[in-house]
């Protein structure tokens, strides 16, 4: 039987595999999280997409008329980017050299952990866009059961201020869902799978999170996030996607490709330098 170094109580690992997500409170030094404020500001000013505008393009009947006002009349933007770790050492250190990879190894019950990607997701004050329910695995060019996402908020986040939310137990269903546009439940063209079903409100768990808390969800777990109705507080988050021992490259038709995905072979382990091993570090 394998043994794993314990960083968190084993009951959290059981929670993750039973519910498809777990909330870990006060698990990262708040100063380490707060130190990512400047890197996030850099990231969103240089290499990100305004999903608020995307929403207006992909949501039928929604026309954006004023670039300073989002599609719903609110002023906040929902801005996101991925793979900041490649060119920014602060993001690389955060994803690879904090306590997070060790926690992920324990949660996934995996001897090793690889970084798949990181993402910055900022909902400015008064952002009406909800993050549509989706299944992360449908965007990832990997298959496997040991794949998870760590969501790290830099701001107090509640159902009123853009907190992530989960459909409890949805990872137990093996259905592959089509990826959508994140701000609309319209599926991406050319993708395979089923449309995300309508989610009844009673199936959804809405955690409230403070600085130092994180959530970890399984890549098959259906999840989304609320609007940010705060008049003055942004909802900044870093979302880091990791793979464990059983993950293998698997190209998903129609899902956005990264440059290195054209060079990998179906079924290969994640040995590409764009998916570095982050636990254990040699
Ligand atoms: O931050 C959000 O709005 C959604 C995050 C999310 O869905 C994810 O990181 O998988």
C-alpha cells in the first residue's frame, strides 16, 4: 500500500473523492496569497481576455454597444488569462513552489503531480456575469481520474461577490460535457459531448471563502461562479490545474489547443516541459 506525506487531515481527501470538491480553510499563508496581487495586476493588463465582451458575442441576442459598459449595463469586467507561469516567475513559484503541489498530491492520492496550467480570473466590482456551469475536463487535453483544480481567492468571496460554486457529487457521473464559453452556456462549436443540463439551485454548494482558504475540485465536477455584486471590491482568483499519476494526453476535438499540443502523442504521459513535474521536486 502506498503512503503519502500528510499535509492536511485525511478526512479532507475523503471529502474530495466523495463530493467532487473540498474547501480547505486557512491552508496557505495569507501573505503568500496577497503577494500575488501585483502579478495579477500585471497579468490582466498584458495577456488576458475580457470575457464580459466575449459574453456579448456568444450569447444570442446580446449586443455590446458601449465598450465601457458590459453587456448587461453593469460596469465591471470579467477578465481572464491562462499560462502566466510560463513567462512570470511569481506565477511559476506560486504554482510550483508553495505548499499547493504537496496538498494536491495528497488530495489526488498521487505519488507525483504535474502542472497543467494556471489561470487568473478577475471579476471587477459590479460584474453581473456569472461564470456558467461547466466541466473543466472538457477543456483539457488530458484524460484520467487524478486531475484537479485549486481555486485561490485573493479577496473575501461569497455568493454575492463572485465565489466559486459546485454541484456536489457531479464528478461521479462519467458524462463528458461540451465546453462552453464560460460566460454563456452556449457550447463551443466543433466540440463533442452533451450540453450542460439545467442545474437545480438545491444541488449547488456555495462556499464563502477568506484569504488563505482554497477550494479544490475534481476535473469532472460541474461548477461555476456567481456575479460580483460588490460596489467596490474586486473578486480576484488564481486557478491552478494539476494532474496526477494516471493522467495521459488526450486531444479533445474543438477545445482550444496550446502550441505544444500539436507535438504530443495521444496516450503519452505528461512529460512535456509545458507540463512540468511539481511534486515531488527533485
Ligand atoms: O473564477 C471563476 O469565475 C470560475 C473559475 C473556474 O471555473 C475554474 O477555475 O475552473
